[in-house]
């Protein structure tokens, strides 16, 4: 990727797909323009991204080698972003950063012109257990609170000085940055306490079950609880502790999957109701209303805009 290159949306979508695994850009603002700078320091890639409004969707990865797992850290510099992963919705404002993993689906919505730093790095750099990582994805770290007062300014300086990041000293600086990030995340995990950790474990098991059974129209809190050998009440309690409900999580996952398929040019001739049925939603009227409430337009309007070249 060329430093400072300007892109129209077709070029931007191609650049994003080529830079990040299983990632697709959709829903651009009219006359979309974006610029990007990339710097690599060892195994870490840093992207300075400036763009008009658009949405980024990441599909579920199937990794044969866990050592290949990657994470992303986004720092919002200007504008706002909404990050969704693991049933949490994280509103990021200037001075906020958030972590997410490419092992599971996520989406990023930029509703206005924005400027952000994206750090793409091996998951092993974090030295966190899977259950610990699950507790800190899509959780904002603010430069105005706690250890974020120390960590965020450091990443802001990285963003402002990408052209200086080369050589062995840059690698040492990146290692220091990740050590500080882990300290901030560990502090958050500790504050959650043992009860939240247990909730996260069940939430991870339940969300995995949901992801694997979206096609089942009978998917419900009852069927999930039965499969995991827990009570429905316990399931609801654990989802509540993660800031969502079972029904909301199922609906969000299904709509995100439908949204992704509608934007897929290879499925442009597949009827909306057939795509919806793949994810357990058989009532076309209900799907249209839910999709409009989530994305601001009907499924057919969204697909028409995307396939016409305006999206």
C-alpha cells in the first residue's frame, strides 16, 4: 500500500480486503474518499486511516493454526466509531481505543468523516488467556480515565509519528506499548472480578453455540441453556452481566450475517427471503422491519444500493 494514497470507494474496498483477512467495506458515503498510510514494525502493522463514512464487516475466521491468530487495536483520533463484537457495542470517540480479535465476527460503523489508527498484531503479543481476552474486546479505554491516561497518549504519539517507526528502537517502543496495553487490560479484568470472569466463560460458550446454530429457527434461550446444561435464568443472568440479552445477541448475529450476504456480489441473485432463512428467520416482514431498525434501510434498498455501485 502506498503511503498517503487517496482512494475512491472501489479502491478503498480493495485495499481493505487486501490488508485485513476476511474484511469487507460497505455502505460508503456519497462521493466517498479515503487516505491511508501503513508502517510495519516487525510483526506489527500500523495503519493511519482517514475516510468518509462507511461500514467495515469482518466474517468469522476458521484458523487451522491458533498461532496465526491476530488482534486489532483501534484508536479513534477524529470522528466517532461503533465497534460491535461478542455482543457488546462500543461507542468510540476521539481519545478512545478498543481491542478486537479477528478470530470472531465484528463490525465497525463510521457514520461521519473520521481519522483512526489501526494496529494489527499477533494475538500472542497480549499474553492473555482466551477467557480474559473475551472480557476486554469491544470495551473502550479512554484517555480521560484510569490507566488510559497513560496508554492512550502513547498510541496517539505512535499515530502522529509513523514515519519515525523503523529500526530496532521502533521494535522496542512497540514492545513497551504492548506491555502497557496489557497492563491496562489486566487492570480492567481485575476490576471485573471473579463473578464477571465466570459470566464471560459461559457467555463465550453460549455465543459460540449461537454462531454455530443461527440456521435453526427454534434457537432460543431454552435450547441454548439445555445444550449447555445450565438454567435459562442463569443464562439470562450471564448475558445481562455482559451488557446484553440472549434475544438481542441472537438477533444482532442474524442481521449481521444477512447484511454481509446481501453485500456479497456472488449472492446478488439469491432472494432476500432465502438468505434470511439460512439464518433462521422465516418471516420476511419481520426481517425487513428488524433490518431497517438496525441499519436504517430495508434489505432490498441496501442490496440495490450496493450492487448498483453506489454502495
